[in-house]
C-alpha cells in the first residue's frame, strides 16, 4: 500500500502530531508499505521541495513561513512549491492537520479519486483561548476555528479522533462524517539502555529525593502552573519531593516566577529540552510522572513514562483519561480532580505506599506495551482497508 501522511508540523519539531506521524511511518514501513510525508521546511534545517533520503525516505518539504502564534509552527503556502503527487501512486491519504498542508492532502485525494482520512490531533479552539492576548478576539476566533475545522473534516471519508472526548467535541462542532477513536501508540524501540542514576548525577538530583517528572511544551494550555501550585502541599506530605520539568515554551518565565513566588524554586528544576539520551534516562530516574494538562488529546508522554513501570498522577481531563482506562480502573496511576489538594493527596498516596507503588508500576508497564505503535499501527491499517473497501463499493454502485 502507498500511503501519504501530510502534516503542518514535522522534524525538527517534536510535538505529539510529529511523534504520531513518525510512529505510523516507521511501523507501516516495517510491514512493507511505502509512506510519503509532505511537511514544511524549517529555516537552517533543509531546503524546500526536495526528497531527503538522508533523514528518512520519502520526506517532501514545502516552502513555509513562521506562524503568527505560536511562532515555532510553520505556515505553508502550497502553491509556492508545486509537487505532483500522481507519481506516488497513492492508495490512501491520511492527513494529520486541517491546516494548509493537511488540507492540501485532502485536495490531492479528491484529484486522485482516492479515500482521505484526517486525524484531528489538537483542540485548536482551546489554543486560541490560550495564545490570543487580545481577549475580545478569543471568542470569535475560537468560533471561526470550530467552523473551519468542521468544513475541512466534512470533506474527508473518515476522521480519526485520539480520544472519545475529542470525538464528542468534533460532533459538537458539526462534523458529520464517521469518526473513529484511535490513539497513537508509542515506539518502544526508542527506550534503549536507560540509566536513571546517570541522569540524577548529571542534574544533581539526590538518590533520596522523590523525583516528580513532567515533560511537555511549556505552553499555557499545558497547565504546568497547576503542578507548581501543588508543590507546597506535596512538600508538606513528602519533604524530599522535587519537581523536574523538561521542555521549552512561551510560559517558561511565568512558571519560573511562580515557583519563586510560592517559595518552591529550590524544589523545582527547569531543564529545557533534553537530548535523546537524557530523555530516556529521565524516565528511568523519575519516581512518578505528573501531568496537569486539561486539553491533551492523548498524552503520549504518560505512556512513555508508564513503559518504565513508573506510576503517573494527572488531572483527569480529555485524552489522559483513556491512557489510564478511565476513572474506574485508573490503570497505572491516578486521575485527579482539577484541584491541587486532591492532586497532592494522590501523589503522597502512591509514593508513601510501596505495595501500591509497585502494583501501579506493573499496571503502567503492561498498559504501555498494549499501546505500542506496533499494535496501534496494525489496527490503523485495518481501518485503511475498510475505508478502501467502502470506497470501491461506492464507486461500483455509481457504474
């Protein structure tokens, strides 16, 4: 099968959508399928519209410009980079964005007469509310984003939602085409030779300290300030607790200021982006993974932490609920209310009860293996096959 996975974000960016594209591409190629990835060019990374076999096979870069917000994202004017998709002999197009390149994929699907799927990775209306500083513009822009999303997604044959909560949101936007819930799996091959002791030594984290780890973009929508606000309560219950935050973003200075204001700056370590070695070692070094985001469509970092048999404690909103199999099971950790007292209580509960900690750790590892990219990709291929069969049936009926 020849598959295209166009998206408006890709390497060197490393957010959830990029992780998803790379995971699917890797697993599909393992199974003998050919995967094309149309994506933006980035300054000082590559020239546009060239196939780069040195980074990955079949990567196609389109000329792009810095987006107004967040500035790390790129806007692609697809008419400036004329690439003919016909020679790819595609069977199906699975767009990873509703924006220019993702929509470009939908347009090509209609030109080629092949099925088009779109994964809606992010609650974009919530991003408007977070990043738009002009308050009176937030509501109309959020409404426009919902209308635009509905318009784009209704042009597809099928929409993939990473979580049931996201599916409900899309239905409320007015999306009428079938919506299938399918989270992204994690690539287990990335977690090679972890060494938590090395990580703790490198960043001066004591052996006796309880490392609460969070890794994500430091955007306001990630609700990291919630974790910092919970730290005074956590420290009262667990004096040896230390919050370690990895990531960069627009909210970093605000978060550092908040930690100082609350008197927990010495108990809060901001590390910025980690390279692959430190990234893997950080998961091995942590005691638990903590997460405050309320707009997460999946929460892949939760699964990554869980693979290392580490319990997670997170606010029970959106896609993270499914990672832990709901409030009834709470597999591999605890889902909490959006309340710092409840959050601090659950952190203390899992860290102070060794038997509970080991039980949740075993559950966490098993859940992560279940949600591996290999298993999820095979399920996605079955969805492709079903969509292709349905497309053939519809075409046969028209003859």
